[in-house]
C-alpha cells in the first residue's frame, strides 16, 4: 500500500481530488492534505518511517510553490514520485518541472475519469519502480551476506591455485573489497 500527499492551495481542488478518485483501488492506504508547499514539506519531514510515495501538487501555491518544493524533495526525498496538477500551461513551468525530476505534468481542469486513468498509469509506474527498488535491495543484501565467502574463496585461489592468473584474482579481490596493496602477507 502507498501513501499520497495532495498539495493545493484551493480547498475545493484539494478535497475534490481526494474524494473523486478511489485511491484505495489504486493501492493507497493513507492520504495527507496540504494547502501550500511549506505545509507539504512539513508533512514529509514529520512522516518519519511513514514514507510518502506520491505527491500530487499544484505549482502556484503560497509560502512555497510547487517548483521550490520539488527541488527540495528531489534532494531530500529522491524516491518520491512527483506529479504536477496545475492550470498553468506555460511551457517554462513544464520544462523546469521535468528538469527537477517531475514524473508527470497534468493540466487542470481534468475530469474525474481522465484523472483516474492518469493516476492508474502513474500507480503502475510507481509499482514497477518500487518492485525494482526492492529487487535491488534484495540483491545487495544477498551480496552482503555472500561477501565473506566470496572473499575467502578468492584469497584461497590467490594462495593455493595452480592456475597462476594472479592479475585476474587480484582484480576479483579488489572488486570484493579486499585490499591487496598492503604487504607483507601472512598465511596462517
């Protein structure tokens, strides 16, 4: 299940987007609301372990606009999926948004059915990204667990192997985080 933050200074839009979409069917268990960029940032910082997966926000908001918030989020919360929902068609906004890592740029007004369709596609991408992140983390964990055995096998080959392709084994040792540059070595 995912967590969503909707940030828009217009209460009608903010509450309307929350109510017109069946967020639960898209995999969202919790929805936060913010009326400006600063409040949205505060929610991110206070969420702690409750990671927010997706933010749907306007560009023009008081105190901190959506582009400023996107810039901060891209630095501090790079895993966040940022979607702009705005009435501003200005190409410069879209261009700057993309440069900051915004995943989608949706223009208002948009009907409920169209917004649901857009959000469904976005959620499918979000699911794929999360699956990839989990897979990579799983591979890192497996490598971390296997590292001592791989290091030992490589050292064994360096010391005991009849095949004296030492350069290959030294390269392998380096890739396994074994520092072979310090001499002398002692075999026990």
